[in-house]
C-alpha cells in the first residue's frame, strides 16, 4: 500500500479524470489505484498525499483526524501585528468561523522554485511572505483568510502535511516519492 508525496505544480488539477483545459495528476503519476487524500485548487502548488488505502485516505482527510497543514503564502502588502493576530483567528469568513491557527511573517524562502507563469508584480505594491499552519482545510480557506484581513494571496504553496514536509522530502514541482506509512506516527 503506497503512500505517495507529490509536489503539485501550479494549474494542475488535483484529480485523475481528464480535464478539458488543464493537466491532471494522471499527467504526472501512473500508479494504479491511488487517490489524493485532500486536494489543492489549481491555483495552489505544493504537497499532496496520495494512497491506494481507503482507510488511510479517509483518516488523512477526515475533519476529526486532519493532519496540520502548513502553507507559505506570498501576499500583497506587508502585514502588521493586528492583521497577523486576526489571521491567527478565529476569523469570521461569513459562512464559517475558522479555528485558531498559527500565522507569522517569514522571509522569502530561498528554496522556493520559480512559478510559471510568474506572479504579477506591481512596483508600487510590496509583497511579503507568511507561514500559516491550519488544522482544518475548507475550500480556498487560506486565500479567503488573507483577503479578509486585507492581504490578497498572490502565491500559495503547501509545504507540509503532518510529519511530511518538502523541506525534509525535497521535491520539485511534478516530482513524487513513496514514503512509509510509519512516518505518520512519528
């Protein structure tokens, strides 16, 4: 029963079925019977876990057992203390209130690959980077959170799910590796 770490590229659909306009996981992975345990939207990049074990897939993505997920986010603007405190929540997004999370400003990561196409840059609008760790994962939650505090997301990369991180399992976009399920309990 494989457990696969995959670095999903920008604009790739997190599905195996064909998409009329965009590449899918099937363009990168030809391992029969595996499915993603959770998703990333097409505009997001980074770590996705895949498995052929239905129970493990359920355990990884079930809200009661969700693994913490860490994202690095390039935002438009420079967050102040009040914005970071609001991001750390709980934050009312209208249709739900987020659970408290960890949100902090970080330096631009040196190891992050260039995005193709690059994000838009405005000379009069500075950007900065945040690290956000959630224990939930609603649809487009990080983007909605940063927008709610006045820091629109320009780039979003999931760098860790539970004990698995791109820092300790370095993968370029489109690359994957198989890991041991035992690492989940470390």
